[in-house]
């Protein structure tokens, strides 16, 4: 299913194959040889998404851009099942395994691997050829790659990255943070009420 969102419709190369249950919404460009499998969602929420050539977006993966965090995925990239990529830049020949999470402002260098259920956190930069092991977390610029039992160090680095400020423009110490965050987010997402199916 393809939708025009905020006046922009997807542009899909004739050599790409989109499963009938995938959703492509808004300012999305998909290159030659790409495969978008069943249940995948590629949604440009005000910023563009570009997939190079021969990108595979597997079942139930989510690729999401925002107005301030576009997504660029290079060529020959595999986005595994149930993986989430939000507002990030992924270079060529990257492997994002099943269930990985890549957050806003992250940049992953060419030929890197983010293995099963691993996380590349907000504003994190992985150089070319990096490996994030199964279930581990990459945080910061330059990235530190940490096992999940290193919560105190992960949290120390996360605080400096300022998720609510960077993604939502809100101070973490706001007393009603979740009230303001959800009200802003629901207002933004309500723009989908005017989407138009184009396929």
C-alpha cells in the first residue's frame, strides 16, 4: 500500500518489489532491486527517506523519518525482520539483524554489522566495519559498544545525548514531560488523517 503524505507520494523504481501488505508513506524514494517484504512500514513523517539499490527491508521492519531526522539507507543493505530505523543514516553494505534498533541521528559506517536485538542509540556514530554484538548497545560519538549489564555507563552516556530534547524538543526535567511529549506527538501524527492512497 502506498500513501501520499503531506503532499509527497512514494517514488519506487520499476525494478523494486513491494509486498502487497507493506506500507510506503510520503516522501520515500526506493531504488532499483530493492525488496520490501510483508508487513514492513516505510514512513516519511515530514522528512525524506531514501533507499539505494538492492536494499532488503524484511518482514515487519519499520523505517521512519521525521521532519528534522531524514533517513538514508545506502545500497546492498539488509534491514532484518522487526528491525526499527528512525531518523538515521546507514551506509552501503550494512547488515541490521533481526530486532535491531537504530535511533535518530545515528550514523552507521559501511560494511558494519548490528547483530540480533542490538541497539545503536541516539546520535551514535559507528565507523566503517563496526560490529555491535547480539543484544549489545552502541552509544555516543565516538561510539562505545557496551554489554547490556553496563547499564550505569549506558545511562551516563545516554543522558548527554538528551533523547527528549533531541527528538521532541523537550527538557527531560519538565514536570509533565510525558503529557507534553504525547500531546506534541499525537498532533504531529494526526496529519495522517489527510493521507491519500496512491496505488
